[in-house]
C-alpha cells in the first residue's frame, strides 16, 4: 500500500504569546532541533512515498526546515486543521493508499509509534485509525466520544459541555486515513463550531456516517502525544526529551552526574566511560569519545572530542580536540580550532581558528586568533596574536618548541621560528628566525634615588 504523510505546521501558535510578527511555533527548538523537525525525523524513519508539510504563519522559516523532507505547501490563511489538510489536495487527492496526518507541534512522537499505528491500520483493514491516549489532564485536547466502544466523533475543547469535558481519552492529533475518502470528506467540512474553524476532527463523524471502518489505537506512553501549545508545555517536552536521550546514553555506558542538568542534542554521539558533569550542553553534530570528563558548566556545539580529555567550565563551538588534553576552566574555542593531543590550555584563553600543536601550553589569559602553534610551544600569560588590521584577518605561524614570553603581542602575519624565544612584554612585528631571541620593548632606565624625590616633591605638592 502506498503511504503518505501530511504534517500540519501552519498554525499561528497564538498560545505561545510571541510578539514577533513572523513567529513560527513549529520552528522553536528543543535541544537545538525545531519541533517540526522532530516530527519529520520520525516520519522519515518509517519510510513513506511522500511527506507534505503545510506551512503558513512564519512560513519562510518553517519551509526551510521542511523542504529537505519532501514537499511544502502554503496555507495562506489559517482556517483550521481541516482546511490545512485540504491544501495538500493538488498533490495527494488522486492517490490510492493511506495518509498519515501529524501535527508539527508533537515532537515526542516516535517512529515506533507511527509504524505501529500504520501497521494496526493495515492489518485490521481500517479506513481510519486514530491515535488516542488516556491522560490525567485532558484540558485543551479534542475528546474521543465513543458509543458502544466505537469511536463516534471528536469534540474539541472549546465545544465541550461539562459532561464531555470530563472525558479523559484524547485525540493525539495523529491519524491514518484512507487517502481518497479523506479528501472527499474534507470538501464537505463547515466551520460550525466555537472557533469558526474547519476542523479535521469533524471528518471522523463523516467517516462514521459513511459506514467506514474506524478504530482507535491507544498509545502506551502518553507523554509521546504531548502537543506544544504554550511555553509551559515546551518546558515539559524538553524535560521528557532530555530524559529519553540521557537514559539511552546512560544505558550505553556514559555517566551523568546530574542528568537533570545535562542537555544532549539528538545528533550527538557519546562514548563509554565518559562522564558528563552538571550543567553541560552538547549540541549540534558532536562526537565525544571514550573516557572524557566534560564539565561542570560546559557548552559544546559541533565538536569532535577524542579520548581522555578533561574539559571544565568551557565554551567550544566548531572545534576538534584530539586526546589527553586538559582544557579550562574558562576556555573559549571556536571557528575550526584544532587542539592537538596532550596540550594544556588553562583559564581565560580564547582560541579562534587555531591549530594548537601537540603538547603545547597556554596556561592563562591569552587570545590566539588565526594561527598555527607547533609542538611543545609555551604561550606565556597574556599573549595576544593580533590577527585583524581592521580590514583583513592575517595568519601567523609559531613553530615547534618556541617560547612566547608573557604579555607579548604577535602582530600578524609573521612567523616565529623553531625554538625561538620572545622576551616577555615584546611587541613582535617581524619574523623571528629559528633559535633566535627577540626582545622588542623600550630599554629600561633606572634613575637613582628618584623614587624618594618623587614622593617628597611631586606627591606632597599635589596634596
Ligand atoms: C488539535 C486537534 C485536537 C487534538 C490536538 C492534539 C483539531 C481541530 N484539533 O488541537 O483534537 O487533541 O490537536 O495535539 O484538529 N494548523 C495548521 N493550520 C491551521 C490550524 C492549525 O496548519 O489553520 C496546525 C498547527 O500548526 C499545529 C496543528 O495544526 O501544528 C494543530 O493545531 P493546533 O491549533 O495546535 O490544534 P490543537 O488545538 O492542539
Ligand atoms: Ca496543538
């Protein structure tokens, strides 16, 4: 059977209370991945002929997220979920098969659940299978109204009488529909309800009327159905997602000292015997090898970290760290920095686009921008590699075994040769050949006894 999916992602997200004109609710991220993308990833995993995403409010941003997964269709005016689905008619209306409909605001839905729903739909030869769950707090959801155990219709929150309000079985907003019958029914929808919208959920009663076979498919983990309508629900979903991801890594052999404060993105790979300490984010496409100690208080994004490193209270974005390094506390590294094995980079250093060589040291308070640092180099406290002249960024080479004294400024572009020595406080603006010593500072003059004279004459007068 041909399988399609329609993802509804055009809604305004009014309950998020954003002041932004072009706000796109489904673009709001959880662990760095937009709500909509979570749904699309689950759909992609089950293998479908086509995924059609309906975009509208904040549509330009939403479109970018959806385009890699299939077709994108506009719903210019948001007239309700039924109206949104009908926007896919030009693409799907004429097709035989089953169409899965999901909302772009239910990021916790798993591919496993979607596959199980489809399989129940097929095995039982249903025309419509609804995903439902029984929840403690059904407020805000459409309620499943059954008669003699059979689904009869769905009533939306706004249209609930107190009696219906007490029903705890809710519509998760995920359906497997016979495709042709779905589009036939959509044509007859009317906005006769409290919200004056075309409700997709009204199609259910039409299927009943037409004598179609309808069944509900109850989901075991009710958390999966959580729809993000407001920012409180966003925080709850983030918590569940975090727990899901962290648990997986813990089972895999990673220690989390405080899983409640660890934020590991969906595209991150962690390895065994690594320890994640409190307050750690690892996001983007990141890889963390074996036996690292990460944190506390560390933010890593798009990093590749080898083995046995210690990274404390640091911020690394687009960075490679090889093995056996000690980094931080308070290192910031970015823009393609490579930190090679066995190096030590201590507190309050910034590395931007630097290749930092094996076994080199940069213990404190330096800025290294656009440069290569060789092996076994010592960068003294407060060194600046001045890479920017206001227009261009320049590159410098500091070769193997060089020693840069504290408080030096290396004005790029230049090269400091192998085993060369730069005296503390130097301002270096030309190459230093290998093995040479460069001293580039004003020569000191001592005025004998003048401190006393100064205090007596100058300071007293000032009082
Ligand atoms: C919807 C269901 C409700 C169900 C709940 C599950 C309807 C009428 N109600 O309610 O039964 O319990 O989901 O989470 O379907 N959207 C559009 N275009 C529109 C309106 C909405 O694309 O014109 C999209 C939204 O972006 C969203 C999804 O449809 O992703 C659901 O819309 P939302 O307003 O959140 O519906 P709920 O009130 O949650
Ligand atoms: Ca919703």
